[in-house]
């Protein structure tokens, strides 16, 4: 392995009195930085990227169902939570039958054992007890099967005791104890 030492070009238009040492220039720049604004801007950028990723995942993986039914760019992005376990995400409402408890689609990313990013779409449905069910949707066929087996009106809450076949193979929340609307 060889190392290449880079030397700054010699400039004859400045004298040594006019030049600022790089560390001094760096400290001057850092002193004027607003960390809160920089973090907010990074969070907004991550939320925007989550919206773009959700739109792409929906259209690419669910072209005949969600891609055709959900209006383009109807997603709302949310920045990552300070805890590293919660990445930036995007949500879009799917509507409701009662006008009160809406269905939602949640999109985020998680990393597998190899560190590869995986797009995760989760259907959030209201339950008749007033809580919400969270069901991960692995692919378009699973979504079709799940919606086909529902015996409620489109957008209506799902009964607590109704066990969806897809729940056993997903990362669904079995307790579904969220009483607050998800978003």
C-alpha cells in the first residue's frame, strides 16, 4: 500500500499574515453552526425520503392493489425518533366506514441481519373494541387474501376475536392495545 501526501499549492498572492490556519477557520465555522436547525433539516430530509420510499414500494410491490387505489403522493412523512430503533416513516390514511376510526397504511424501513434495508408496509386497522390492529403486509397476494377474508364492510372496524390468517405470519401486534388514533 502506498500513501500519497497531498501538499497545498504554493500561493504567492497571500502573505503569511493574511492566511488563517485551517483549524482556526474550522472553529470559526463551527461556532456559527446551529445544531438544532441542522438536526431539524436532517429529520425533514429523512421524512421526505421516507415518503419517496413508501411511494416507490407501494407502486413497485403493490401495483394492482394499493398502487391503483391510493392517490399518488398522499403520504405524510415523519422524521426518525431519537432512538435508533425507530427510523423515519410515512403514513397515508385509507379512510373509514364510520368517519371516526380510519384505516392507515404505514411505511418504514428496517435492516435485516446483513444490514440490508427492507421496506415494510403495515396496515393499521381499527378494532371494534376501539383499539387498532397492526398487520405487516409482506406482498400483494397476502394483502388480497387478508382483505378477501374480512367479513366487515370496507373501512369498518374489525372484530377483536376475528383471527386473520395473515396475522400468524406477520409482525402483527397481538395485543392491539393502542387506544389513540395512530396518526
